[in-house]
């Protein structure tokens, strides 16, 4: 009588080992990906200085949220330089729900716009804040720069601004900019020079065509009391492609 003993082949052991290694590697990759895109919410208050708040801004990563608590932030100007969200994980800078935090600057003390969206900043949303100015120097309320793409400006109250309300004058390479549901009033208060024009929202080249300004949308804003040189609610100048101005 012959006894047969069934043995597991080395090939089968190797196959199981490979499958386990693939599964472990996949789990590690998912864990690393989750860590990379995990969002953090930062909350600031009106007791913090402009330098302290901008230090938080500078550290924002894709998916992060910066929330301003209710209150008045005196001489706080935001510098959004090089912030980069992603299409699935925008960076959000906003006022707390149910409030409208006020960021006000004296332009004779703070020599910059209230919100300066630096070159290359992308996939950033700014919402639910009020900005205003005192002083005599001329700066925009919100200033866009070359290379901005996928920027949402929503629900702002832009009031008592010496320069243009939201300014993209003579700026190249802007893509997918949406400006919607904002209130813009009493702007261009100190503009007397035709090279600065005077507008609630302005985009394009004044005397020469801008390049690569694509898909610029201005939707459902309330704009009134615009001063300056030939002041207008919206000015779209030379070189803008894919401009939409709807229901303002």
C-alpha cells in the first residue's frame, strides 16, 4: 500500500507572499496619502497682530482652513504669497459662520492692499470678510497678481477703499478666477490718475493687451458708488478671454 502525502508547492508560497507584500504596500500608500491631504482648521482672533496672522497664512497647506473669529482686525493686511491648494483640496480663508469679521487698514501705516494674492497662488477661496481702509495712500482692496489660478472671492464686503475694489489691472496669466456674491461700495475714493482708472472690479490691460487671462467670471455682485477717473462698476480692458459678467 502506497501512502501519498500532499505538499504545498514553493510556487504557491511565493504567490501568497507576493500578494501580502502588495497589500501591505497599498495600505502604506493610502496612509501616507491620507496624511498628506488631511485638513487642519486654524482660528485667529482680533487680539492677534498682522504678523501673527500672516505667519499662520504662510503655513497653510492644501485642504487647510483659516477662520477669522468675529471682531475688528485693525491694520491687518493679508499676504497670500505662493499658497497652493489642489483641485480636490482648496485652501479656504473665511470669516466665522454667522459673523462678518472686519479687516481694516490705515494706508498711511500699512503700505499694501487689504488682501494681496501673491504670484502663483492657486486653489484658494476667500469668503465672508469685510475689508476697508482709512488714510490717503492708494491701494486696492483685493489685488491679484501674475500666475493666480483657481481663485474664488466670495461673500466679501469691500467698502471705503482708496483704490479699486478688486484689482487685476495689467496682470497676465490669470486662469479660472471667480468673483461672486460680493458687495463693493465707496471704492476708488482717492484715484485721480487715469493710469489707475477707478472700478469696483477691473481686469485686463490699460494700454497693452494682457496675455493668458482666461475664464474670468464676475457673477451676482452688488457694486455702487465707484469714484476715480471715469469710475465704473466693472471694467474689462484689453486681452481678457472667456470673460463672463452675469447678474451684477
